[in-house]
C-alpha cells in the first residue's frame, strides 16, 4: 500500500449489530471480516445464526447497530453489493425446466465469468455432478440438489461468500472437498462467512469462530469453536 494511502475497508464490518424479528434473537454482534479470512458462525438451534446471515446478505434489516460490506451499508438492491456477495442459504430454489448445467451456465454468463463453459465443467466435476449435468433438479437426490446450490454460489465472481450450514446433506468425502474449497477461497483473497454444525469443517476451514448465544457474541479461535460445538 502506498505511503499515506487509506487502508482498504474490511469485507464485512458489523458494530453493535442486533438482528431478529421485532426482538433480538442473539446478543449484539461486533465483527470485522477481512479478505483471506473465514469465520464460522456457531451456536445452538435458535441462536440467531441464520438470521445474522440473512441480514448480511440484505434479506433481513438489522434492528440496531451498523452493518457494512466493502465500506458501504448493506443494500441488496445496489449493483455493487450484488456483485460482491454470493450466498447459499439452504433454499433449494431452482428453475424447474433448466438442467443442472443450464443453471450453472445461467449464473456464469449472467456474471460475465471468463470461459463460462469451462468454468461450469470444472464445477460439475468438483461437486460430483458431471454425470447429472443434463438432469432436471426434480430428478436429483437431496444431496445432489445441495451440491448444485453450492456450485451455483461458486459459479460467479465474489468478494464475500456466505453459506448457511453448507455441510448439510453432504457425505464425508464431499465435506472434505468443501473444506478444501473454502481454504482455497481464502487463499485466493476471498472472505467467507458460514454457519455450521460440523466441528471437522470448522477446524479445517475456519480462521476463527463467532459463538452466538443470548448472552454474548464472542469471536474465538477456530479450534475453540470446534470444541464448543461438542457442547452445544
């Protein structure tokens, strides 16, 4: 960085953030997530993990506090925000008449991905969907649909990747691939925020963990977060 230049803002900054539905569902959250970092959001069921992620992607307005992505207030209507944030929040929403390949191509072409056909072929192979590329979503198993959701989130450029329990419905081998992919995401300069119930995935992929309870929102080392999962 040149002398005197302002440092780049964190990819995500939350200060005193309260999220919920009329009333807060967890303690206020203060968090900075920079490029190259991966934070796992942990807590018991009902602790506010998914609500926090919905606020991060602009689908649930905060109750109090501030929330910014790349130095700007979260606004899912803003072109810059939509360009920066990719998410998979567990909702298997597909176009019923599009094949697996066509879903991924639609995302890749829509975001001007270089060599989109080759990029889609790589994702199909990575997520074990090459043999189902011409299938419709209705013909996929539950696990295959989950893999398609994750592949679609990765089929476009992004600065921040937000995932809600990405390990769900994945077998052990695919969970290991997911951990490798999240590690690579950070190595390539991306930032990752994901809610999780899998201690191995947290230990393998996260650089730190945000523990959510009614009493506190505490940032701890990933290893401590993985241990805490065993007590939830």
